[in-house]
C-alpha cells in the first residue's frame, strides 16, 4: 500500500539494492510480482506534489526504454521476451502522462482527487511498473545509475530518469518533433530538462565523465540500445540534452 507514487517500485517484481552511500548495487529479482497493490488516491493527493512529479519522471522512461529494448530484441526485465501486451502497457503509460500529467499536478497541489489524478496514479504505479517489467529498461535508468555512482546525489530517481529519457532520445537520434514533445512534457509538469535541476553542472566534466563511464558498465541496461553506446557518446548526449534544455527554458 504505497503512500506516495514517486516510483513504479510497488508493482514491480524486483527490488533495487543500494550501497550505503546511495550508489546503485544490484537488482534483486523475485519469482513473481505482488499479488495486490492498493493505493488510496486521497492519500496521494495529500502528499507533496513533488512525489507525484517524480513518479511521472520514472514512468516517462518506460515506453522509450521498452521501444529501445524491442528494437534490439532484448529480453524483458524479467528475463523473457518482450510481448505486445507489455509494449501496450508502456505506450498507454506514456499517453496517460501526456494526456493527464499537468491536470494531475494541479489537482495534487490542491489536495483533491480527480479522474486525471487517478489516471496518473495508475500510470506511475501500475502501467510503469508492470510495463517496465514486461519490456525492459535502457538508457534512462542507466543514466540514473550513473548519477548514483557519484555517491551522495541529491536528485530523485524519477528526476534522473526523466532527464535520462531525454539523453536516451539524443543517443537514438530522435527527430526534433519527438525530442521536443518529451521535453515539453517535462517542462509542463516540472520535471528537469537541465543538469542544474539535478544538482549537477555541465562544467563539471569529471563528474559527468564518471556518470557516463558507470552508466555504460557491463550489465547496464543502456546496452539494450542499438549500437554499442560508449561513455564518450553518452557524455556527448548528456551535454547536448542539457544545452537543449537551457534553450527551451529561455523560449
Ligand atoms: Zn525506475
């Protein structure tokens, strides 16, 4: 019974294990997902809106990471093939975010439950969690793991996954329309589009190179992307995503 919807963890069949300094250690996979997950949407509406927005960031990666994994015929997060139903959940997750994200933020800011808020709770917890389990993660979650490798990071999981989704789109050579659609969503609901919003700096090359290096470590889901993503390519994409975020904020 989650009391915040800041990640899709409640519905997934796995736990993420961290080291004491907050850096990523490993995924722990369970034989099955929870039998039931119960969410009281009034509790969510009463919780700080930041958690709802963070959860949308985590959910933002699901469709794009699934698509990337499908393209390379990667297994699902649970180690089986990626199914049409898994991809349908992931697509529904993204569509729900775009359709209802900003309305849900407003409802939560006023501590009221509306159909939009309920739709986003479903997207953040169920569609994202069961979706991701049945597709897979890719660049967005590896970017987050890279950030945690710095130790003592301040940015939330969802905030990093949202920015990581923009980074992944750049790595994939997404066309302007698609990139701007996702970036606009982030701006609309208050998810980060720049490094500064993650308490990182584009001038701190050493930290960004460390993130890129560790995000590309063996076993990282970034390798579900087509081509062999190198730390140099990831570093370039991080810089580009940040620069485009700054441009968008000035518009
Ligand atoms: Zn996540």
